């Protein structure tokens, strides 16, 4: 039976999902608020609609006779789109609204961990009284992370002792319009992500990825949705051991056991501290950009994961290519604080492909051959071209046998992709930044 798969969302993560389904026995349709040109070229149909409107999504799903839906972003999950699709007889690969609270409500997330004895939970308190939260900062012996309880696109967290002082943190709380916040112990170490494919009480995990949230090179500037990321050719990252990876997977296992009806992607963001992995947060979907590190090296058919979940089976064992990936985002000038939208994006896709073919043919020797992959994100395709929005524009991903080679491929592709009106963190995946991570963990562990 050929499946009709509906992809919900129009960012870089969703472009990666579309690519992962491109050669499957499925007809792909998509809907999003923006017209992503990369997805539109793959999909048999593309509908512009508000993806947080369950009725609109269900109407389109029924129009195309969708058999499975894949929900990319977190906002439709919070809006109950998975619930509405299931009620309409369309299997959603994504958690229902209640289970998505593991991401969409950080106060719920921490209480859930504490009540279910899930390891790796930091000290925390939740507040709906902002003055009480400020008093807690004064009384707490140590630094704290300030987290709005709801969704903020990865940009709402402030860390005392890193980004702000205690007084600045209290000012941030008082001046914000958040109705609930979480204050939790500041975790010191190196962050990493493991994404799990979950269905019917079982899961399979992908290689670890390290995202780079800060806007500017050298890990400076405000937090963003993610400026880029890298993964190694092994399940663990260079600053991790096999035991570190296994311990993080044990935390995911405990979480899946406690979330009895969860289906979709469970994204664990961890801090590797001197005592091992601790949980920074959980997300209820693929990471963006982490999906662009994971799905290009997934050799198993992603459609098999979807159909197994729909048919009440465990996810199939997953094979990954054993290659490293480096992802670098191009973002509008001013992103994330004052982004400039409406610039025309000039991406010469043929030149991106040729840049890799040239190095493979020996014209410009590099460490090893590989692929450069272009993923469109928050751009809008109009009749006269592709334009930026106020969020990340496109990503280039290098895939090769080592992080160094993958980084070089990504940089070569960026050089011909065009950067006018755009900004990039070029340091992601470079040897000195990776070594800095290794040295940091060694220092924490006294090695």
C-alpha cells in the first residue's frame, strides 16, 4: 500500500524530513504558513495554512486522503493538532497535546521528572509570583537558569553567572510578561542532544548532536533557535565517552516508560557535567538544526518508522551511515534581536553541488569526499524569487567521514551559496572549537 504522508511545517527541519521521505513508497504533501521552496519541489502538493489551526490541518489532510501525518514544529503540538488528526482517522507521528507538555510546559516537565524519579533532573522551583521568584534568587546558594514555562523558540532562557547577573536576572523577570517561570540550578558542562524515535512504548536513538545557540562566533551574544550543529561519525561526540552516551539513553528510557502513550520524536537535551549527563530540557519533536545532522545519515527508511508506529509495532532497528555532519545556518542581519526581513535570497544551488563535485574530482583536494546539502528554512517563495523572513533562512550541511572534512564541505558550499544580507557562524565544527569542548570536559573531570 502506498502511503499519503502529510508533513506539517515549513522550516529547515521539515525540509530534512521531506528529503528523508523523498525516495519512500509514499506520496508526500505539505502544509505550512510559508512556502518552503525545498519542500515544495519534493511534495506532490503544498498548502499554505496556519499550522496551529487544527481544523484547517484536518481539512487539508482529508482533502489529500492522508494516511499518516508528521508534525514538525512544537506549536502545532501545543495546539492539539495531533489530537484532531487522530480523531479524524489520520495517524499523527507526534505526541498529543497532553504528552507534548514535556516540551511546551517547562514547569510540568520538571514536576513530571521529579514525580517519576527520572534521573538527571536539576534542583528547581516553579513560580507564578514574580516577586517570589526574585526572592528565591536572593536566597539560593548558587547560580540559576531562568526559564519561561511556555514556548519561546529557544530564546527566552537567561542564565545567571553566564548571560546575566543576579540583579539583571531579577530585572528580566520583573519586566517580562511571563505568567509562570521555572528557576533551576545552573548546570555547568557541555550540552548535547540525543533524539529518540518513539512508538508503542519502545524507542531507537540517533547519534548525539551539539547545537550552538549563541548568535555570534566564540559562543557570544544572545540565544537563538540554533545557529548550527555538528555530529561525529560515532554515536557519541568527541568530548563524550560511550558511557556518557549510554547514561543519557538510560534517562530517555526512563522518560519513555513514564510517558505511556507517547509517539513521535523525544529530543533529550543534556548537559555533560562533572558527574555525568543532566537534563537541560526535553523537546517533543526533531530539533532544528539537529534533524539536519540526523536524517541525512539515516540509512533506514524513515517511512518504515512511521508505518510501524501507526500499525502498533516497535520502531525498526535504525542504521546510520557512520559519517560526521556539520550544519551551518545563514540568518538575516540583525537576527535574533532585530532581524531584517524581506531580503531576496540568492542561492545558486547548482554551484553548491558543483563545489562538492570539484573537490571530489581532485581540483581542490580535501580530507575526504562527501556531500553538501542545502536546506531551506524560514524563507518565503514568491513569484519573483525567495525572500527572507525574520527567522533563519537556510542551512548548508556537510557530510563526510570526519567532522573536519564535513566542516570544510559546509564552508565551501556557503562560499558559493551567497551571503548578502545574511550572517553565519563560521566557527561551528572547526577544530579549535571542538577541541575547546574536549578541554572543558577534561577540566571538569580533573583530567
